[in-house]
C-alpha cells in the first residue's frame, strides 16, 4: 500500500526538483551576466531564426507513424492469411513499418528545413 503512494510522489518530486534546478540555475547565470554588463542578445544566439516550428515536425512524424502503423496492421493480416503465425506477422510488420515511416518523416523534415 505504501509503495503505491511513494512511487508516484517520488517521481513527481524528482521531476519538480530537476525543473526547479534547471530554471533557477539558468536565472542565476543570466543575472550574473547582466550584472557584468553582457549584452542580452547572447541568450538568443543558440537558436537559429529559420528553424521549423516544433508542431510541424511533430505533426508530420505523428501522421506518418499512424499511416505506417495502419498499413502494418493491413500487411500483418495479409501475412496471417498466407499462413504466417499471427504472433510474428503483426508485431514484425508494425515495428518495420513504423520504423520506415519515421525514417521517411526524418528525411521529409530535413528537406523542409533546407527549403526554409
């Protein structure tokens, strides 16, 4: 009973601690640089201006993953009709097609990033 409560609470405490340390350290570093008279533009220097938005990349990869998984289930059912064991046909085709679709998504994202 106690383990059922301790595990989630400790997980959220760890996530909170890591987040707190990240933001407080970043804030202290920035305040120290500002006190020394550093230009504020150095905080933006690591981010390229022509970068694709995250939501476009995520949406493209997620859509391709869903299409690949659907196609894999279809291929798995065809393989099962051809007397391949269903315990092998479905997971094998799902993982293979999901990997192929994510690889296609990577190359499409790379191509979109070059165009912009």
